[in-house]
C-alpha cells in the first residue's frame, strides 16, 4: 500500500558529529509510514557517497540500528520537521530529496536540539511520537 500524501508529515533528522573535528559524520532521516506501519530510514555517512534506505516495523529495531551506526562518544543533533509536500510513494522519498528540502525549509522545523549524547530511551520516545502523531488529510 502506498503512503497517502498527508497535509503534514513528521520527519526526524538525526545528525552525528565526529567528536574530533566536529564535522557531520552520519545523517539519518526517519519517517513513519502509517499505511504500511513501518519506519522509513534514509541515511548516509559523510565518508561515503552511497546513501542507504531501509524500513523496519519495530521502534526497538530502529533504535538498535541507530545505536550501531553512530559513535557512542559523538554528539548528535535532533531536528523534527513538518513537511506537507513529500511524495506519495515511499520509494520516491530519497535522502537527496530530504537533504534538499531541509536546507531550504527551516520554517518547517518543529523542534531542534544540538549537542545531545546518545540516549536510547529518549530516541525511543521520539520514534513513538513519529509513530503516533500523524494525519491522513
């Protein structure tokens, strides 16, 4: 089933910054597809030009994945966006699209926090927000 194009869709952006040079190391975008009941993950490491795209159904699995791909001593930046113009089909939502939108849409920022350390419980709570706060119209 395709993702219905909602008027508002929450998009969570997590950026990891290398603690040695304070440059972005990993960027992840996470969206919850309410129709398919799964998380959509789009990510990229700064050292690689190849982005990745995954889905998973359980918030616990997503937290485990994020815990694995980010450094345990690096600082994180959390930003929650509200988009109203994402493609209807999840396969059309690429990291390049999300990076472009977030660079020019700071007005659609719902919340943002910098210099956070990894906290699985806090991340789990954010993912529950994505999962439970939505609309279909």
